């Protein structure tokens, strides 16, 4: 599917058309970006805080009950 999306690519120097190699496309899209990692960890933290005891400061701040 990735090859269909990105299709052929033209070389800047030679001007020849070439197909993108599937392994390079998979490497490009299989590794998570730093933004996705940060968002994922924020969601993990939020889940942790929600499961905390109601008397903990982090839980009270998170649910808006100071």
C-alpha cells in the first residue's frame, strides 16, 4: 500500500524514475515519531493519575478538585 501511495520517485541528479523500495518505506513509517511517543507517554501518565487515590494531590489537580 505504501508503494502505491508514494509511487515512482524522480532522481534529482540523473532525472531517472525509480520505484521506492518497500523496506525503506516500512522503516520510514514503522518507527514512531517523537511526537507520538510523547503523546503516548502523556496518556499513560493520565491513566496512572486517574487510578490514584482520591486524596493524592496529582489526582485532585487532574480531576479539577483542588
